[in-house]
C-alpha cells in the first residue's frame, strides 16, 4: 500500500479542474505504479467521478486537482470495499481533503494461533430482553432514527441506482454497526467471550532439579550466616549440619567448597557467594543444553509425524486441543429392509468407512425415466399470468415488509452479526424505510452482502469416550 500527496494527476480530464500549467501529465512515480499494476483505489470504485483533493483560488478562478492517492497492489483487487474524498477544511484547516479507503483484510491477515485469536476476539453481546422496559425500547426506537439519519455515507450508498458488491457490503456493515451501537446504549446487555479463556500453559521447565536443590541449600546457608555472623549464635550441631550439606553439594556437583570455620564466619561468606554464582552458571548451562536437546527431540518427532502420525502433526501445528468422537454403534439395513445394530468394535471398524462413504455419493434422481404422470407434473405450467413478474424486482411494499417481519420468530439465535429479529422489529419506522430500500437494492442487483455467505459451525466433540451413557 502506497499513499500520500503525489503532486500529480492520473487523468487530466477527470482529476483536474481549472486552467493550470501544472499536472499536465502523470509523474514518473505514477507511471511506475501503473506499469506495475498498482490500483488507484478511488478511481477503481469511482471510474467516472470528478472529485478533487486539493483546491486553490487564483484571483478570479479556482484550481482543483486530485493529487492525493491511495494505491494498493493488484492482489487487493477484490478487497477494496469503500473509498471516498472527505472535505475536512473545518477540522484540519488544510487546503487538502481527506482520502479514505476501506479494505477487507479477512483473507489477507490471518493468524491461526488459537491463543492469540482468543485474546483478540471481540466478545459477543447478549441482550437481556426480559429486563428491558418500555422506556428502554422507546429510547432504542428514537435513537435508531437519529443514528441512521446521521449516517451520511449509508444514505449516500442507498441513493446509488446501481450499487456494486462493495457498496452492498458497506451498506450491510453500516446497518449492523448502527443497530448494534444503538442497542448497546439503550438495551440491558452483557458481553460474553466466544470461547472460554484457556488457562495459561506453563512453559516446559528443563532446569536440572538436582542442581536447583543444591543451589537453594547453599543460598539458605549463606542467608543464615549473613543474618547473624556471630560465632556464638550457632550451636555445634548447626555448624555440623551446614558442613554436612556442603559435603553433599561438593559430592553432587564436584566442587570444593571449604567447610565453615566457627572462628571466621564473616570470611567464609564471600567464598560461599562465589560458589553460589558458580552453581547458578552451571544451572544456566545445563538448562540451555537440556532446552536444545528438547527442541531437537521435538523437531525430529514432528518430522517423523509427517509420515507416521499426521493427525498429531496437524494438531501440534494448529495448536489444537485433542478431542474425539467415538462411534460405538452403527445401524445397517440389508436388502430386505431389516435393520441390524452393530456394537462389536471390530464390526464397526469395517462398516464405518462404507457408511460415511455412501453419504458422498450423488443421488440417483432418475429424471430421465419419469412416468408420464410425473413428467406432466414436472413440465412447465402453461396457465401462469406473465404480468405477475412485472413487479418482481420492485422494493417490497410496506405491507410485504411487515408481513415478513411478523413471520420471523423472536426465539431464534442471532447470526454472526448479533442482530436479532426483535431488534429489527423495534426500529423506528424511518429506519424500516431504509431497510426496505436496502432490500430493494438486493432484489434489483441480485447481490447479497458477503457476510451473509459466512456461516458459524460449532462441532462439539466429546471430551471423553462415550460409553452409551
């Protein structure tokens, strides 16, 4: 993506107004972008629109040009959702206008790491309709009228006679955003994460436990002596215990820590700290060695899994939890339509592949060998009045819109948008007019929002083997 003030126009007939000796031809940078198939986002969505990003007054005439651009590489051609030029003189005080561009990054920027995705996922909103009062719904109705009336970009998109797919997607996103924001401000609700947050997994601790124990033992000896270096403070048994622990450390790590002399406790402390740092350095070296061995072992295992255990390899790469569904019974029907229940594990292993394979076979419709009776039923009807199709592409009437809303169930769960039928029914009448206009655009263009083509599927595998309980 390349954007900014290019000080050059692309097409002087569209991007320049007024008499000026400047901007006659595209600059070398513009030509470079064009030759490398970069896309001027504004001109891509507005091929014939005359709009300008810079304006200046020269005595008796005004000069205007479109010299501020947003360019993207050709792989973004299907993800350019919206572009505009906004007059921001009152905000910035600049003689340049603001150029905007909206890109759909759903297919470009992905991260399949489950932990990262869970942290970024926005919580879904659950509305408490039972607690909503009449006053809440009145506020929702009035606020929806204000929000939609102030959405100038949505109204501008709805006014287009022939909207594009990008326009349809933008209109739907605007409708969803406006309804959601209105509901969150007026209707009782609570946010719920899409997934329960996973407990943080502790990193594999490869530090040598034996050395850690010896390090801790020496550290406590030094701490006790530092607390009171008076020789008379410690009994003879305590000093013997200290020296015994030092012998154990020397034997385990092959060091030569001197014994503690009751007469020179303060002199022994620097020596003890020196060996404490030495043990810490040994622990660090052993930890690094163990970590490299563990990484090497895991890499070899993953490489072997590509051949011997592909399921484990994919689960490891995708950071996927291991869950499985156990099939412990299958019903088959023989040629005499007699069902048989199979529960023997060996029989299930043999039958299961054939059962699921049958689901992928195309149906044998046998339309080419219909009986005369069914052939007449499937033949086109001759008594249909052609006039019924004349208003097929007209926007739905107010009665048709209300009839469709009344048929919608209020108990159905919302889709990805989070908009329920109840939120739609309670909107202001003027908003319903906008929705009817939006529906008419979909009829006339045969386009639907891209979000409508996305479904939510929640497979729920059993966390444990199912034992027919």
